[in-house]
C-alpha cells in the first residue's frame, strides 16, 4: 500500500475546506468585484501553468523575454502546483514514460490516481533536476521562494486589493482558496480527463485524447493526443479555431518580440500522423 503524503494531503484538504467556506461567504456577501478578481486570478494563473510551466519550461517549445518568464513564475506559484523546476521535471518523466509504471500520473492506474491520487501519495522520485532549467536565475529564484510567492501573490495580495471595495476577507477566501481549488481541478483534468475522454487522431496507441470539452476545462490543454504526438510544438490545438488561449498568447507576444523561436510541427508530418492513426483506429 502506498504511503500517504501528509503535507500534500493536509494542504489539499485545508484548501478544499476553505473553498467551501468561501462559497458560503460569497453567497452571504456577494460582490461582483470579488468574483471578478477571482476570475482574473484564475485566468492569469491558468496561463502561467499552460503557457509557462508547461509549454515554456517543460517542453521548451519557444523562448521568451525575462518579464514574461517572471510573470509565468509568479503566477505559476499562485497556482500552488510546486515550483516550475519540480513541475517540469515531473512532466518530462510523464512524457518519457507515458502509460507505464514510471509515469507518475499514469491513467493506467485509474482515473482517480491520474487526477489527484498521485499528489496525495508518497512515491519514489525518478524525475531528477532539469539541468537546462537550472541555468535560468529566475527559475532558481522561484524555486527558492516558491512558498513565499504563493502566499503573497495567491492570498495576501488579493486580500489587499479587496480593501479597495471593502472586502479583504472575501478576496482572501474566494480569490485565495475557491479560485485555487478550481485551478487545481482544471490542471488535474489534463492528467485524467485528457487521457480518458475524446479521440486519438494522431496516435491511436497511447491513452492521450483530443477533446474540446477538456480544452474548455483545462485552458486549452485538451488536444492532448496532438500534444503527446508532437510535444515540442508550442500549440496544443493545432487548428486555427481550436480553443487554445495559450497558443494565442504565445503567438501574440511574438508579434511584439517578447517571445520567439516558436516551434511548429511541419504540416506534412501532422498529415502523415493523422493518416497513420486512422489506419489503426482512434
């Protein structure tokens, strides 16, 4: 039997309990300003995970200027999913060992395990430390001060902003914890729902699937079969109309030279993958 990770379990349980308190508080003391700030923080931290932690740091699918990297690292901490260094290390192991015993959040071990069970359980660390990321002083800074950044920008700053309309406690609870719990389950869905729901148009041999529904839930990360087939691509939804706000953000920043070297899979390689997958079934 796997041993429970007491710290992670305590943090998740406490946050979920405070999220319930936040819902009750919001019903009794509703504020559009507080709710709006929660949505803003959810969006900013969601983009920090998808465009920053995932596509920039885990996959190195593009390069970016220091202010962009700093933003991703600060609001990545707000999402409370570990430092970018540890997050990227785990994710690289997932891609290198998808659907195997070495996959830290393999769907083969069950939907619950892939969604959150792996976070609640102590396991042998097989990820190592990404040497390429350690070269970035901003990465080292965030890794060192990750907990402080999460507390300051994730809870204390929203509470301070809430004083502008007389609701610091509401912002502390709703922006700090209700938003956080929603953020967690959005990200967790990439490990669970994206390996469970949808089609496999690019590689029918793996569990990763493409689903518009999952894309909506996960800030555009739901085109997961494409991503596993072409993980170096800065896009997740490769078609122009696919819901992929991180793709649009990264491309938009490239137009003002804040991102560059955007990696794209050649169209003929995508076509060949689709044709090959269709012959094996999806």
